[in-house]
């Protein structure tokens, strides 16, 4: 019984893959494009080192004026 169950699941997966092939390829292209653009942006930003932003605590008297 268990072998038949796994055989049915494998057949279902094969049919699902064939039925949704266009959507799977489209999703893969979007994922690869997003990954590539993130990688290029990350590498481009590494070249320009900016000074870090420093936030200073101000007193309550100075904030009210």
C-alpha cells in the first residue's frame, strides 16, 4: 500500500510539473533577475564607502526650543 501511495505522488508531481511548466519558468526567471540585480547592487555599493550616520542624543531642554 505504501509503495502505491508513493507511486501516485510521483505521478502527480510529474503531471503538476508538465501542467505548470510556463509558470515555473517565469518564476525562475524573476528569481534569477532579482538575485542578479541584488548582487550587482551589492557589489556596486561596496566600492563607495560613505561615512557612517551618527545619531546623538539631545537633551529635553534643547528639544523643546
